[in-house]
């Protein structure tokens, strides 16, 4: 069973930066694309950015130019570098496969951006 451990969240002022990490176990990490998802209070979970097994990346329009997704197969880890954070980026951030079918979700890491 695939398990995810997300980390790196925190409280930051608008305009600040955070780097999230997600380490996966129970899978052959290099064979899959991975995505970062966020769930804001009262909203559905949405895709923020994804990276394919070949390293191609996709970002949601709301984060283009600010967020960068990367991966390190040797460490079974996918990263999300978040710059110029905005209050609307607040939420829980999770990683999972880049597209359905998804595996069990981890606990996520909380990001709070103050104005």
C-alpha cells in the first residue's frame, strides 16, 4: 500500500516562500507521475501542480509563475517550491498520483498565509 508523508508547511506572511516535501513508500516511485493537491477551508481538493515520470510539469493557472514542482527519484520524494505566497494559497497540501486512480491520501501539511 502506498503511503505519503508530507512536510514543510507552516505559517508565512504574504509574499513569503515555503518548500513542501512528500516522500512516498510502498511504490516504485520512478514509474509514476505525482501531483500536489490542496484543500482550502470549505472547498474541494484541487490539483496545484504535477510532474510526469519524465519530468514534464503542469501547474494550475492560479499558481503559474509562483510554484514549481520537482522530483528526486532516488529519495522517492516530490517537492513543491512555493514563492510569492498569497492568502488564497492557504489550505492543506497533499501529494498523490498525478492523475486518477488515486491511492490513499496522507495527512497533508498545512499552509497558512497571512495578509
